[in-house]
C-alpha cells in the first residue's frame, strides 16, 4: 500500500514537471512537482513522500553551496558581516509582530504562536514547538505554507523587479566533470550528512555536506558544483516534498491555519522589502543578493533560486544560515519558558487550610 502511494506521488510529480517544462514555465523541476502534488493533495489523493530520498536530495545543495566557498568568497566575509548584522534585529521585529498576530488575531495558543512566527527551518520549528507543547499540525502547515508562498512569489519578484533571468547554468553535465571529483562530492554528501547527524548538527543534510565540501573547496580538491542532473533531481524531490505536506489537510485547516500563514507571509513580505531596500540603499549588496538573502524561505529553496538566478550563492546562504542559527539558539530557551508556564497553569491547586 505504501509503495503504491509513493509510486502515485512520483507519477504525479513527474506529470507536473512535464507540464511545466512543455509550457516553458520557470523552474519546472521545482514548481512542477510542487504544484502537482499540492493540487493532488488538496483533491484528496493519498500521496506519500519519499522522506529519505527527499532529505538526501538536500545534500546535493549542501555540496553545491560548499563548492562555492572559495578563497575569494572568504575574502568577502568582512563585507558580509555588516549585512549579516541585520539578521538578529530582523528576527526580533518578526517576533514582535508575528507572536501577537498568531495569538491574538488567529487565536493560536501562545506556544504555537511563537513557533509559528519564528522563520527557522521547517523541521526544527515543528520539533521544538511540539516539544514545548505546541500544535504540531498547525506548525507544520504554517511553515510549509510560508515556504510554498515565498518560493512561488520570489521568482516573480526576481524577474519583474530585478530583471533577473532564471535560466542561468546550474552546473555542468556529469559527463563533463572529472570522475574523481564526482566521487569526492558524493562522499562529501554522504559523510557530511551522516556525520552531521551523529554529532547532532541541526540541518545536517545540508550543513554537514556544506561544511565538508567547503573545506575541500578551500583545499583545492573540489573545483565544480555537483552535475546539473543532480541539482535538477534535488529540485524535483524538494518540490515534491513541499506539495506532499498538504496531504490530509481539511477545509477547516485551510480556513484557519493556511489562511493565517498566507496573511503572515504577506506581513513578512513587507518587512523583507523594507530591509532589502535598506541594504540596497546602504550599498552593502546588490538588489538580487539582498532580496534572496532576506527572503523568508527555506535555505534549500533559496539556494536553488540563487543558483538559477546567478546570485552570489555564498552571500545568500550565509544569511539564511545565520537566521536559522539565531532562531534555533533561542528556540530551546523559549521551549523551557513555555514548559514552565505550562506546569504552573496545570499544577494542582494547593489544599485549602482547615477551618
């Protein structure tokens, strides 16, 4: 049964990819499977993702980002630091607006409101929120919707406002790359991923391969990104995973949770636009790099957009990693606060003194 559902999912994703490709629509290997699986899920199809393969696909993007860390990029770190310094106050502002939005307007409990507002990684926010007593289903839908809407809107902004093209070469075909380097990149992906998991590294599937490949790149061992076929495959499984996240969503959840998430993404869009404009006017970064660096999407999805738009991949990913690190550092502290509040609220009342 599970195998049949997974096969159905892959077929739906492949059909979506073919339709987008034949229609000349942008990013067919990302948007095709994403929207095909989304529509099928909302129509009640019992789809089932390929979780292990989807996570493994992210290692390819980790290797791609790591390969872009060259001595020239390292030399730009002082300039990046000025821009990265905007991240903590940006997150604080999101919290000041987002928590009251979800708790007072959307009527989420305070724990769920906090983790719904925080623009961290999807998996991390759902796990931390559930551990703190939040609504796991609501958190999953909120963050999936945040990523879905951001990834959908971002290409429109890139092409219409910044004049970017989304057909930049994503990498060379595998046949053009040295066989030894292909093996090295594959080993870096697997060892970085599993080694990162073993030491408890957050986002190990991306960050582990990224760190290991960056070391190999700086050492002069790796000189290329993963082959274009691998990056297209990563887009396919990432897009499919986003769409499958809506399997089983009810009409009530669409009205209450998904609608709230869409409204919050619009708020984030205004904040992102203001911060992007500030960075551009300060001369810190180009419009393309600034927008992708501060857009509230997932790091994997933003890495894909940076690659296809020709943006500075190192600059963009450095900002998203900083955002996620800051959120994840604060998240356990918030979890302890909410757990303590939960214990106080649910503690039995002290016995009344005898008359």
